[in-house]
């Protein structure tokens, strides 16, 4: 039950943040849902805060990634082409892009 | 006037900004941290109003009127120090509650109205002259500390909080604080192997400095260079390595900071922190949304060759640990200008 799953993505993989709307203790900010980025780093596995916050055990653990985005892809009018945004996102919020 | 202020002798230039920061912090801790928690305890039957009144009756209020004539700067410093003590005590009490009491993050969020305006505690507005606001804030910090003290006593009485645990945690806390940030950065500036370990491993590398690695998850360390500038935010709440670096500056928890730093970092850094980044530099915003807490290693200022670690550590400001400022140049120590939001006060009390 509490066994961890292994990481599905590796650094460099292109990913899409799922466009989902559901209530609860969600750690994926709205402004990156539906946006494309890449895996910058694999942080390992952590208890899932979406259930932990309600008194659950947060198991099974979920892989957590540092995901990079080009700012110009996140915001319509972002000028500085090189600027980036990095966010920690759990695997169940990501799909291959 | 006083040159023995514990902050490298830097003077306060903008009383208004300091007082406003205290107002923001105090309200945040009262309305978001402590009072909603009290409601949870009451609802669960962990405490009753009777318990709280009993605990309050057991101890008369402290009188802090030391009658000593102080100038405005000294009064504001004293207020900030008292607020710091309050904040530390909150961390201490809330982290020491244990046993079979199961109060989780979401309870506090619900109770303080994150999801429903109905629950939101009315924000207190401070009005009047600076003098009046400082007097009111000084009284309010004391009153809030008393609420916390009464809460702790009632929890001890009900066996929810152990005095031994409290004492143990109090000792551990004495060594935590923002000045750790200065020590960490100074070591990273002078020891590239340490820096490499710090950036790749995070907390475990801190043992080399005798700093307790803390409990709050993984530590992400971001190095600012000539070509890359990192800045940190937590848009969903206020994640920050508190246990390691102490409390954040007040603006870190403001919605306006959160909103603008993700979408227009260059503009807000320039307007609010007077930090203008060249177009050639890449700006990286890190939104700390989950289990990783971040700190920034600011660039080492020029003119610091040959300086000792302890001296270098004093150049590190709270803002620079977040990426909202640069480390102070040696020539500017004691003359730092205050920016609209900038908070040059590093509070390195233990040097």
C-alpha cells in the first residue's frame, strides 16, 4: 500500500501540466495548468500533500519534480526571452508533451 | 544616535515602512496562525473557554512600561524585537503540541477563512500618528504574547503540551535564525567544495557549519551569478525555510508580491527593491509550492577579497537570501538605503 512508485520522467523530458480543476489542498498553481515545460530535476518521492493536509497518511508517496517553464510560454506578454519559471510539481499533475 | 544597535549600526531611515511591516506581521500571526488554532482547539474539545480563563487568572499580565524615555528609533527596534520573540514563541508552542492531538494544515486554513470569507478574522487597522501607532502596536504585541502564553499554559495543564518538550525545543530554537543564512552564504563564497555540496545536497551540507538541519523538508539552494538571478516566492502559501533562516520579511507573504513576482519579476524588483537587472541576465523565479524550501546564495560583492567568513556573513541581508536584493557591499554597511519594501536589517543578533 505505502510503497512508492518510481519516477516516470527524467531530466530533459518535455511535460504538460494537466488542466484540471478540483477542490482541495492542491499544490499546482493555476497559472501553470495547461502549460508546457520540461523536467529540470527529480526530487524524489514525498507523501502526497493533497491527502496529508486532511489528516490522511499521504501514501502512496508521489514523485516530485522541479519543472522549468519559459516565462514567454506562461505569460502572453512576457518580454525578456531568456527568463524562466521553476515550480515543484507532483507526477500525477504531469503528462508527456 | 545609538551606535550599539545590534544591526551593524545601520540607522532606520523610514519609520513608516518599519511600522507598517510590524502591523502586517502582527496581524498575520494573530489572525492566521494563533487565533484560528484556538478555535480548532475549542471545537475539538481540546480546550474550553474555561481552561483559557483559568490559565489567564493564574498569571497576571506583564507590565512592560519601563518608563524609560526612548527615541522613536529605539521604540521601533524594541517593538520589532518583541515581535520577533512573539513569532519565535508561536513556532515553539505550535511545533511542540504533540501526543494524540491531530491538528492538520487544512484545519487552520479552513478556520482562518482561506476558503470561505465568512471565517476570516477582521483585520485590525492601525490609525493615527506614527507615535500613536507605535504605542498601540507595542501594547498589542504584549497582549498577543499574553494570549499565546495563556494558550500554552492551558495546553500544558490539559496535557497536550509537555513542558519538557517545550524546554527542549526552546533550546534548539535558540540557535536558529536568519543569521544562519549569513553564515551559510559566507561559507559558500569562500569554499567552493562546500558550495557544490550545498547546491546538490541541501541540508546535509549544513552539518559542517554546526547548524541543525531542521525538519521542514528538503532544502533547495540557488546560486546567483553574473548571468543568472534567482528569486523565490511561494504563491500558494508562504513556504520558506523558517526553521533554518528564521522569519521572512513581511512583504514575502503579501499577495501583491506573489502576483507580481511570477509575472513581472524585473519590474517589481526594480520598483520595490531598487534592484535593476540587466537585460542580458536571465531571471529565474522559483515558486516554492510543495516539499522543497528554497534559499538563494547572492553574488559575492566586489571589494571583499581576503575578508573573513564572519565579516562576510554580515553582508548578507534577509532580502538577498530570497533574491529580492543583493548582498551589501562592505563600504555600504551601516549606510544601506531603505527601499519601498527593502529590508536591509539582517537581525544578526548572535554576532
